[in-house]
C-alpha cells in the first residue's frame, strides 16, 4: 500500500460572493521500505484560481503565496492532471489529509471543473484517528496539527500554511502512528453527504462554545 499525505491551501476573501479556491497542493508519498515507512517522493504545485486570479492581500498574508507564484501556475484541471500522473493510478493507495475539509474542497473543485473523480479513493481523515489516540482517557477533542506535533515533541519544519510543508509535517506524525490507524476504503464517486465537520478543537477547559477552525483568520479582517 502506498500512502499519500496531501495538503491544500485556499484563497482568503472578505467577499462572500466568491468561494475559496485551491491555490496550493502539496503531497508526500510514503511506502514500506525494509522494516519501516519512508518518504519516497514529494509533489508540489501552485494553482491559478479561475474566478479571481488576482490574490487578495489577506491570502498573501495568510499563505505567503505571491502573485508571481500564481501567475506562473497551472489552472486546476492541469494541476490535477500533474498530480494524478505523479500519484499513479495503477496501484493501491490511500489519500490521507489532516481533517475533512481538504477532501471536500478537492471533490467540489473536481465537480466544478468537470474533472474525473475516479482517482479520489480510499480517503482518510487522519486527524480524527490520531486525536483519539492522543486524547487518552479524557474528553475527546480534535487536535490541530501544531498541537499534535507539540505533544509528539516534533518541531514544525518549514512555514505553516504552506501545502508542501504542512504535508511533510503531517507525514512525520502519520509515520509515527500508522500502525495504529485504520485505513478506510471508499470512493468519491459514491453518494456522500455535504455536511461539514469540526477541524480543530480548543485546548481550553471551557467548551461552552465550539472552536472555529478558521478563527485565526479573524485578525486579517480587522480594520
């Protein structure tokens, strides 16, 4: 089995008329090598948005992606073509992401751009399982990647909100807990619900209000 750890970054906008678009794809290929798992390859591409090709100042600030990066990037259909060619569809693989949002956005984009969904199979939310493992006997919380890295005493390598760096750091956590994870088999072509799931949970004792997974974006919109 080949494990693909992938991460996506999206545009940030104040304008509710425009939904966020994928602008960054990073992925890591993990395979069994001898007695353990190893990273055997990586993939990265920026993606040029089709609706609003000029990045907002908020997007640049949050992701660190520049307009120059985007202007030279392929549109989503070509980016996915490159990704699936790198992925290879002639062998079994599991697509693993930290949380459910990346998968939902990926499927949504493929449908919008009329891209075949058949390659989106065996998708797994490893955040959910690893959070359960680390929650112990206490109240179950979903943990952010940075929280899990801290608990594992793994220093974040690179820049947060970079798809490639986030994928690489997620891969380090995945390899540590892989033998305790259950990989699901599924297909994006099957009927699925459209509900959203919680991505991060607060570490505070007071759980009277749910934690907003994109709460750290709020400061970007303050005048």
